[in-house]
C-alpha cells in the first residue's frame, strides 16, 4: 500500500505543479514573443512638416525645435560644404533624425534576439538588441536596446501568443549629428527613445507609427518629440539605396 501511495504522488506531482501555475517550458525568444509584426518593407508618408523633410530647410530655420542658446549658435554656423570636406555627409542620417527623412525601410530579424532595420536613405542600418547591445564606438546609429511593451499585459509564457502592444527602443552611444538637414544639432550625450506601433487602415492597409523622443541636455531645453508614419508595402517596389547627402 505504501508503494502505491508513493507512486501516485510521483505521477500526480507534475500535474499539480502545472495547476499551480508553474512555468510551461522556457520563455519564448523576443522574435517569437513579438508584440507586433514589423517585418517587411515600409514607405514613409510625409503628411506634415514637409518643408523640413522633403528638402533641406533654409539655414536658421529652427521652427518647433527647443534649442538651447548653444544649439542655436551651432545651427546658425552650419556649413554643408564644410561637412562634405570633412566626410560628415551622414550627420542628418543618425538615429535621432533619419526616420524623419523621406525613406523606405526594411525590417527583419538578424537573429532571434536582434532586429535589423535597413533604410535606403543614406544606406543606413540599425540593429535593435533585445538585451544589452555589444560594446562599440560612437556611431551614427549608436547602441539600441529594445523591449516589447505589451500594453499593460504580462509577457507571454512558453507556448502563448502575444496579444498586442508596441516596440520600445532606447538608443545611446551616438556620434553628434543633425535633427534636420540644415544643421539643427544633437550632441553625443543625446538619448533617443522610440515607440513603434502598428495600426490597420482601410483597404487592408497597415501603418507604422514611430514616436521619437530626443533628449539632449546640451542642445535641447526639453525633449523634442515627433511622430512619423509609414505604410507597409505589398512588395519591394521603389527600394532605392542612396548615399548620404547634404542636399
């Protein structure tokens, strides 16, 4: 009788553990646990600030950018010829400003923990690391740490499907660059926080809304916030990688 009791306890213990909410296997990878599907090719929709985005704004146009006195001084001294001579044509293509340019982006997974974002504007590549990014020297795209925001819900467990949310990306380790092509600056101390949300429209259109918050204690008096829209394409039409330019 004693042996039967022991055997019964051994067989029922896993079942009882599951009923008590024990973990159902290892947690899913960030790729498997994606709160939203960002994959594919997207094209930017320039529906606002077009004069600051479709062409270089005139020198001294700082409209809506909360620049410090030092920031205004740097922007006023902008010289595109000097940037070209120094090989700094990509200053407006860094993480703090590149998503505002007219561009197409391609999003995919480089690994189960790293998302890759390619932009045809300036032929730039961004990598969003779920976890600590590898150490690196300051660069135009910096070091980006990504995390899924499940809209107040808990993260999915093994075997569960996410139920919506957004992607949050925080980028540091940037080279000094421009928020706009007319030399409006951000410094190496800037932090860029982005939220990627996907919404569905009419005619099965899918839109990506990228909210960008740039904080820079040197050149900005307060966070500079923009919202940029993209539409998902059904194919790869229009992909046209072009080098960085000051025009």
